């Protein structure tokens, strides 16, 4: 509904009710969007998608420049823990 350019003092009761209904509808839509955005399942899904996007490009496939450092770090950590365990045993 088009918004009238009247001040509240000039608005008729019907115009005020119409304006309140529009505002209530917008508020309801905003609340629904916020509820959807903060659901734990939706947050987890967005995070999983971000991780996938970081490691896999839709056009070129796996992003080696991101995968290699992570794999190297994991291998170094495991090797360090094995060496440390053997030294302390």
C-alpha cells in the first residue's frame, strides 16, 4: 500500500490502521528472518558451506593452495606427538 505523506495528526484512523498493518507485516517478516538465521542447524549449514567453499572451488575443484598447508600441519602435529610420546615413554 502506498504510504501517504501526511503527519499522524492529519491521518485518518483508517490510514493509521493501514500504516500499522504495513509496519506489523514488515516487523513480522524481519522477526521470521532473524529466527531462521539463528537456528543452530542453519548456522551449522552455513559454516559447513563456508568450509567447503574454502577448500573446493565449484569451477576448478579442490583448492590445493588451501589443502596442502592444512594437511602439512596435521602431519607435522601427528609426527610431533608420536616423537614426544616415544621420548616420554
